[in-house]
């Protein structure tokens, strides 16, 4: 290995694309310069990673950085600080923030803000709406944009495209993969009058039932086939969709949320009440099991947290007045590592879902793999470390997590972004140096 590096990570077990290897990694100018025994090579900074796993920088491709109180001004610094504490090197931020990201002006606002204030690298979604269709082709190729996001069913915010005519026009208005919130809005609205304020929290999954999600996905797949426009179905939550989407792999990729892999009804509503309410809902055990089967058989491409930090006071309201959405950007990696330790997936599959997967699906350049020339983004993991996730560890102002009290095995102990260590042992280092991710 060549002589001098900016950073040398010695002695860790590196999760290379072709397998795990106990080896060293040399970094120069923010990029991976060498992989192999470092021998007598020197470096400006060294990390001794003996006993640790060195993963390619893990990505959360589904966050809503929109903190309580002030919708936006504080949320990029706090949300991305939570991300690096949780072992993430990049997050992709949804457009239903305040302001919504739907045109060149609002996009420029978020691009600038991300470049100045983010602790980790960021990708930005642009919202597709009924009124910005002519602009989408240029918006989707703007700096840092990971995808157009379409809310085909209502959730937080006012971005919504419920009808086939507008959905088809959006699909015909560009090239890149579109990310969808898939719940059929007509069915949601038709069922709403069946429920009243104060009904049990578990009625959330009866109102937004399996058919809402499945029907939404069937409609989107018909349009995607017709138009040839690639689709990424976010937070797939039913066994029916997971089964069905296997016949659409030519056109569709699949995200599953960590919540749908960790919690199920009715337990989640009995114990968490409003703090378990999200869209699409956490459902019964058969869906949880189907999600794990889809992880095992390869149907799932990416895993996200859907971090959506609603204030505690709002989540304490009776159903359905409590807003839908759970915090998650800080807990995603610890909870997934615990699943690895429990034998539910391999560490290699976790890396595939959380680094290589998002890079491939969204076309992120130079991210997601430990290979020479790629960005030197790493998540250092202690697979044996045991800890309890608690609300007081959460740094976003919401200050709560649906995983409060969960004992986990496996913890991120270092976050390195483009060769710079930004988190070590629960401590954030330096100043925010996040950049916009470059996409194909
Ligand atoms: O539960 C959710 N909350 N699901 C979404 O799709 C949006 C999110 C939010 O923005 O609050
Ligand atoms: Zn979301």
C-alpha cells in the first residue's frame, strides 16, 4: 500500500461488496485511496478498528427533517446531528417540509441550507404536484435531488396527487425513478366517516386498511407499466403488495420501514398509543412476517426510518387528531443491528439495504460501497455492544422515540464522511460539513 494517507482505518472487518475482509483502508482527499494491508504506511489520522466492523456509510433514504415548533429553520442541523449520532452518513429529505419543496425557489432555499448547516450529506426530494408538472423534468436533475416524490394518498402536508390523470402526466414529465407514497386517497376519504374522535388508536390501521395500500399500488403499477416510468414504492406495508410487486421488478423497487420490521399490531397501539401512529400504519403480525420474508428473498431494495418528528403534545391527542409520523433517524442503525444480532438478516444484507441499495435505486454517485475512488464514507459498528435506547438519547427537539426502552445488541460507534470523522462514541465532532449528494 502506498505511503501516506490523510486517514487510515486499521484492523477492522471491512464489508466490501464481494465479502467481509479483515483489512485496512486508506483515505486521501476524501475518497477511498487503497484497500489492503497498510503495513508501514503512515497517515495524518489513524483509527484503530480492531474488533469493529467497517461498513460503507449507511444512508437513510426517507426522512422528514421538520422539527416541532419551527418547521424548518432548526431541523436540518438537529436532524442531521441525530443522523450522524445514529451512524448515518447521508439522509434523503422529503419535500413536505415548510416550505414544501416544489419549485426552483424553494429547492434553492433547501440546497443552500443543507450545504451550510447539515452534519451529514443530503439528498433532496422534490414534490410532484398537480401544478408543477411542466417544471419536474428540470427540477429532478437539479443539484442534490434524489427523486421526485409523489403523495398519491394524503399524509402530513398538502402535497397530493390522487387521480390517475395527473399521476400519468407526472410520470410522462421526466426520466428518473419516482418515489411514491401509495395509499388510495378515494378509499381513505370514503372510510373516514366510519370513525370518530376518541376511537382506539388501533383503528388507524382499520381506517387505512390493507386495501387502501394495495389498491394504491395496483393503480400506480398500471400507470408505471403504461408509461414505462420507473417507480420506487415507499414504505410497503402489506403482504399483498409485497407479493404483487414481485411481478413488477422490471419497473418497481421497494422500500420497507424499520418500524414495519420491528413492531406490529395490536401490541404497538396498546403500548404506544399515538406514538405508534404512522402512515401507512403498523399492521398485524402477518404483514411483519411478510416484510421479513421479502427481506430474505430480495424483494426489498431499501430500508428507511420515515423520521417525522411530531411534538409530544400533538402525539398525546386522541386518535385521529394525533398527527401520523414517528421519529427514527437516530435509532435506525441500532435497531437494524439488533435485528442482525437476532439472526433476522445478515450484516451483508443490511449493508445491501442501507448503503448499496439506496445508492443504486436513486443513482447516488460514489456512495454505498467500499471501493477505491468512492467517497470515504464509513459507519463503524461494534456488533457486540449492548445498550438501551431511551428518549433522553434523542437529540431532535421532539425528544421521543417509539423504541424507548428497547435493549439492543450492536451499536454505531463512529461516523466518517468523506474522510472526516464526525461522530466517535456518541460524541459529535467538529462543525457541520455535509454536502449535497451527487446523483446520476
Ligand atoms: O406517518 C407519516 N408521517 N407518514 C408520511 O407519509 C408522512 C409523515 C410526515 O410527514 O409526518
Ligand atoms: Zn415519509
